C-alpha cells in the first residue's frame, strides 16, 4: 500500500468523492471483504460489493486474497493507498495557472502554485511507480510566530533575498545533463479554529516569499 496516491483520471476522482465509496476507502486501510465492510458500515452487502467493484475498476482498491468458505469464495480487498490526493489535471482547462497573474502578495496565486505543485509531483510519482523508482525531492515545513506584521514583512523580504541568492549561485543553464527543478516557498497564516477571531486581511496576512529567480526552473 502506498502512503499517498495521486488521482489523475476524472472518473476515478468522481468515484473517490462518492460518500459511500470514500467511507469504503477509509475502511480498507485494513483488508476486508464486502461482508466485513457491510457489517462495519451498517449497509447491505450487495451495495458494498457494488461500490467495491467500482473502486477496483478505477484502481483505488485491489484484491489481496480469496478465501473459500463452504460453497462461497470471499474476496478480500484493501485500498491501494493510505490517502489520496486529486490532481488539478482532473479539471483540465479549469486548473489554475500561476503564470496568468503572478503576485507574491496574492493568496490565490499561492493556491495556484500549490495546485501546480500537486500536479507536477503527482506526475512524477505516477511515472516513478510505473518504473519502480523513487522520486528525488526535498521539503521544509516550519512554523514561526511573528510579533507584528512588520516582522512578518521583514522575514518575507529576507527569505526572498536568501532564496534568490541560492538560486543565482547554483543555477547553471548550460550544465550538460543538468536537470531542471522548481523552487517554491510560501508563507501564510495558520487557519484558526472556528471559535477564534477572524484572520487578518489578505494584504497583511498572506505574504509570498518566492523571488523571480525562484519562479523559474533551476538546474542542479
């Protein structure tokens, strides 16, 4: 079972979003049969079996075992991944394009960057899975609490300058056999719970730290 699988086909995405099928997928983190799932979910076995077949058809669950019980063969399934991400490619022409209106202070632009990240990494994962290889990647996840909006702005500016300096130092357009990589750095307020106060407005609360040099593909 994969940790994360990327859904790139519209039909598979539609299947995964069905309320009952999403429950079946969650339940199949551990192998189970239609009979076992029906008892656990309080649904008729025939209905569960129908949804299992649809999920199997789209590659979201897989058969792991067949058990013979008297005159009946029990088919045991499991989800192909612990969790799933739907790629923006499912929306085709409706997928956000960050090149349309790049704006470091726009929350919508950051969302478009994230959409492209899911799409590109998803394609890499799909290709690597078919080839039986791993994807070379690197990520940083950090949390910082600013005393003021001015501190946040200063942090974003310094971060942008640091990333730009690193990109300039390592970028080699003419390197034989070099491979292009994309660098994305984002900074946003962590969403508060429903009982907390309203977030700051976009102009002060969403700050992008992606310099022009980092928006382009880089070589390593």
